[in-house]
């Protein structure tokens, strides 16, 4: 091979590598999405919704805002955001230089930083406001396709849908399903339980309510130990409509933060059942384990002291933060504590059926 031929071959190969590399970066490489000031419960749901391995999501602390330019899209929750002028300037500079940023629920006008166009912003806001894993899944793919403009390895995003609602809900029992199903009536919910082998004769019934946990594992563990579980989005509405009177609960579990109110207390008295109030420590599990105090201040009073006015017992730490998909923090049940908590609930229920002797 002549020197000229060798030069042309090397040049062609080099150009081919450059073209392939550029094509990969523009069409195929991973889309990196950061979330700033998002609560672990919400961020965990977004992480579970992500079924695209070419979409990477991360929680970006404000202390690392100098790394904003590493991301293809940044979502900022402005509610209660505490950020310094220097950190804000890093984010603003990223937006001014073409980085995609969307700030929502902004309480401080200085934090209103939006660099995506109005149509994209409206779509993304509707996904966030609608919530639910289907909306979150579509939102992530929308970012990859229309914001990051990647052509390959992207699922077609669906239009935003209204927030899934229903008086009762249940983790989807299908294999590898991460969604929750919602039911407007007790009849619909019982049919679902019956169709999936979750109703048993003479099994104790347990009402589950509250917002301070992700109850999927708790529901499954209670069901696996022989109970019929009724997770409700609003125990107050169930009582007001009389639907709660069609359930014969042996106990109620409230993932508490504050009081449920006098009408719920009267219902508990009428049914003569115990109220359990498991806790979400709202921190990384190891961080909480290493802290001798555990809980303090308003979070302590809202999670333990105030629920006791409703008659809550066993304020047992049950939920904590763990690293989920892509290392994003999510709320999960503490395994050893889940087993012990469910055993405690079952022992209290068993007392109702045991002879006094």
C-alpha cells in the first residue's frame, strides 16, 4: 500500500469514526434529566415510571448546581426552594446557554427560570400536574424526543391525562407492573380483588389510608398474611358517603401526618377497632439509623403526637428513603420492620377472635 493510499484509508476511517460518534451523540446517547428540590415520594414515583434505559434521572442538590450543564433537562420544584444567589446564577447561566430548564410551583420570582418554549413547558406542566406513573413515563420520553431531540431508543409519549382518581386503589398485581389501579366504587374494587384471588372467606379486613408512605409493600405483606386490604384515597369521603359502613374492618392503618378528624374517630369507636400509625422517617435509612434523635420538631409532632389525638397506637418507623432506579431516592418499607409491623397488626386483630380465657 502506497503512502497516499494509507493516508486516504486512515482519513476515511477517522471521518467514519467522527460521523458515527456524532450520530450516536445526537441520536442514540442517554438523556440525562435532573430534578431539583423534589420530594422523595414524588421522585420515587418518577423513577419507578421510567422504563427506558436510555433515560437517566438524578436528584440534583442545590449544592451541586455548578454541575447543571451535565444535564439535558432540569426540572426545578420552586416550592420552598432554598438557593443562594451563586447557585441560582449557575442555573440561570445554564438556561441562558441553551440548557433546558423548567421551574414550577415557584414562590420566589427570582427562581422563575424557564428556558423551554411555551408549548413544551405546557405539556411538561400537564404531565407533572396530572401525576401518576403513566404521565411520568410519557413526560420522560417527551423530554428525550422533543427536548433532547434523540431519534432512537425513545417511546412515543402519550398525551397528558388527568390525575388518576378513585376512592380505592391497589398496586397492579401483574408481573413487573409498577402502576397503581384506581376504583370509584367498592363493588369495582371487590371484583378486582376477587378476580385476582385476594378475597378469602372470614379473612380480616383492614382499611389503609394516609399519604406519608408508599404502601405497595405494606399492602402485599398484609394480604400475604391473610388479610383483605382496602387502601383508600380518602377515608373521610368513604365515611361521608356511607361506603365505609359496607366494610367490616378489624383495624385501620393510617400513614399519618396530622389528624384525620373527629368523624374518623367516631367511626373507629363505632367499629371498635384499633388505629395503627406507622411512620415515614423521611430520611435516608442509614442516615436515620446513625442519628440518635431520629425525629424532631414539627415532623415529630405531626407524625406521632397529633395522630395520637385520633387514638393512634404503635408509631412504628416503617418507611425510609433508599436509592432506587439510577440512584434516585425513593420511599420504601424497611424490610425487617415491615414484617414485625404486620405481625403486630395481626396479633391485635387475633385478640378479637380469641376467648378471654
